[in-house]
C-alpha cells in the first residue's frame, strides 16, 4: 500500500512538472510572437528600416504620404477607456469642417505612420483621420498584443470618442494586416449606424490558422504542438484563445459593408484567406485581388486600381 502511494505521488509530481514545462514552453513561444519587445523590434522612425527607405526612394506615392505625415507630426491623443486603460492615437483633423472620419489601423510591429498612404488619400477627400496605436506597440502599456482580439474594443472606444463630439459622424474603418483583422473583428460587434463601411486590406481569417501557416515547414516539430503550447499559455495567462481571434467568425455575422483587398503574391498572409473571408461575410461586400502584389503592397503596386475600388465602394455608403 505504501509503495502504491509513493508511486501515485511520483506520477502526480511528474504530471505537474510536465504540465508546468508544457505551459512554460508555451509562454516562451508567446513571448517570441506577441510580446512588447517583439512588437517594437523595428525602429521608431519608419525610414530606418532599409526596405521602407527603398520604398520611399522608389515610390512617389509612398514618399508623398510619408512627407505629409512627418510634416504634420501629430501629437499623441490619449483616451482612457471604461476599464481605465490608456489608449493612444494620432489624430489629424481636416482643415475644412467635416463629418467624415477615417479610423486607420496599422499592422503587427508597425506604427500609425505606416498607414499614411491611406490616410493622406482620405484626408485629401475631406476626412478627419484617427490612427490608433495597437496594444503593446510603442508606448502602449500592455506587455502583449492580442492580434486584434482585444484591440477591437479599442476601435470601438475611438468610435465613441468621435461620436461624443460629432454625433452626425460618418465613419470608415480601414486596417492593414493585423489592423485589418482588428477592424474586421470590430464589425462583428454591435456598432452604431455611424460606422458606414470597412476596408480590410490583407487581413487573416483566423489567428491560429495564420500561425499554423507561418510555422508550416519551418520546424521539425509539428506546428500544431507548438501552437497548442502557446495557445494554452495565452488562454490561461493572457485571457484569449488563438482560435477565438477569428475575423472570419466576426464577418459571418457583420452588418458593416466590407471591401476585402489582398495581393495575390502575399507570402505573409495567404491569399486564400481573403477568399474565405469574402465567402463568409454576411454584410454587403466586394473584393479586390491585386495582381503581383505582396503583403501590404496593393496600394503601391496598383494605386489606380486600389483607389478606384476603394472610392467606388465607399461612395455607396457615404
């Protein structure tokens, strides 16, 4: 009997140790994907990244947009939400009074400055522009990003911020990459009628599926095992599950008209995800597949096609 009890204790101890190791490895994986250190791995100044400097020198539209943004150099606007969390955004009010608003959301490891290409176009068309900082990016207080899961509530806070001073506002949501996932998940919530439409540029269908696609072929360890480790840590300690970070589920019951845009050569977020999102979307919808465009390149590779589609879509609702 004594030996049986001893064996049971050993088994229990081994199980606890194994579980702790499993969760611990999951924590390391989450740190390597979602932590504030990773989200801020790029320099604060956009053009310190060689690829961006190359775009600046070679693409007139990119250069014009970046020069416009840096000339304005908007200060941080701080908003304290209902939970006491500090939200930060760059706000550029239009010179002419307008009820038209754009909320433009940047992507993973990026900055508001990176959506200047879209912001300047809307600004020139009479829009006020709000560019929120995603969680864990730059000087946001959070230690981890949630890839859009909690960030969608931040977008809703900025919507309410607009309506507090402009109840007649007409609002367009636009996001790039992770920002696209954020605004798509925002449309899955109950929104005021002031939110007229959404532009989802190169967004993913589901966070778990994106991570699995990214890891596929990159490691000898089955991606599903690594992801389940990380997902267990995230579910327990960060409060969200990778599979619940799901734009495709959000658009399935969205009422917000949505234009889906994706480059057909995207190697970061697979092109098939746009097709899946478009198919599931329950709201009025259109899609634009941009030939020969990689991730977040649609606006630069085919600007006339891009803006013809965007402006043509928006005019149906504003």
